């Protein structure tokens, strides 16, 4: 009733998901990950403009269109504090606001809560929209996918951090009907994934 969620996949090889969130009451818009193909993203954003771009983490495939989108829209830039310097170094775009666990990002009359989920990168963040009229919606970047957590590239400590944060900060807090939207591929619900947490921990990555 309060927020619309639009999803587009960019770059056929990487198939990154970009999410445009729009307040139904004010028209304010926030983009989650300006991943690639600015020639598609900028018309998609449209004449309504853009308040901010939130970059979920520092990996190159999630911010290749950041400079062009910001130049076209004047949007503020938001990222997790531990990843902010790397994003600026890779894109040339200063981060307007750094965020951490529990911080809030406004989308018009709605709010997104920042959930820091460390491990895939030090500053990876998820964004929770706790819909007052329905199930929660969670944007997970590359920290959580249908079928498992994100890649930690053989780093055992990073994997332990990631699986612990995902369990404690997401699954132990949010209900099964929570719909989540990852940085690549299909959406899912926490209820569909919850039975497999022990398998993910045993499997590692």
C-alpha cells in the first residue's frame, strides 16, 4: 500500500538485479545497486528523479553504473561504512552517507532499516522494509540467495561471520513470510530457506 518495488536484471553475463523503490504517497525513489547498463537504468528511473542510490557492497559488478546514474539524477549515495572507500576508489563517486547496523534510510514516507551482514564483504548491507500492511521485504545483495549464503571465497572466518549474521540478524528475527530479493537470480522467502540453514553451515563456502 505504501511502496512499490520494481526489479530489473542487467548485464546478461552477470545478471545483476537492480531494485527501484518508490513511495506511493510522495513519489520519492531509491535505487538499490546501480549495477550496470545506465542506458537502461536512467530511463527506468524516469522523470520522477532519484533521491538516493544504495550500494549493497563493494564488488565491482554492483556499481558499474553508479557514476552515470548519479551524474544524471543528482542522487545521494549510500553504502555500508566499511565498504565505502572501496566503492569510491572503484567508481570515482564519493559516498554521501555511510550506514551501519540499525540505521534508517527514508523512501518518502517509508523507511528501510539497514541490517549489516558481514562476510561476503566487510561492509555488506541488507535493507529491510517492514511493511505495515503485509509481510516484510528484505533486499539482501549477495549475502543471501535461494539455496545459500554468498560466496566467501574459501575464507573460513568470513564464512563463519556471514552464516552467523544471516542466522542471528535475519532468520532469528524475521518471520517465514518475509520475501527477500537477492543481488542475482530469483526471489524467495525465509520460510522456504529456513529448513536448510544447518546444511549451509555444514557445506561451508
